[in-house]
C-alpha cells in the first residue's frame, strides 16, 4: 500500500509526484493491469515468450551498435 505524508508547506504537486513514484516502484499499476482481465494459460505463455523475444532482439541490437 503506497502512502505519502504531505509535509508542512509542501507543494501538493510534489506530493503527488512522490506518490506516483512510490506506486510505480511498488508495481501497483502493473499488477492491476495484469489482473484487469483473464488470460488463458496458453495465451499467457505466448505473451511471455513474445516479450522475451522482444527483449532479446533489443539487447542484440544494443550489442551490435556498441561493437
């Protein structure tokens, strides 16, 4: 549970920014998106392998450009 205390004389925008950062760090948004709808186990595996392939291609591109 993300919780942020607003300090005296603190701008509300900075408190909201801190709250958003903490929510992102704890992974609350990604978790709610993951549970927003049901994925069949096969579909989940397919998506996981697609993400892994994408990640591998991206790292390969980075290695090629660094050499």
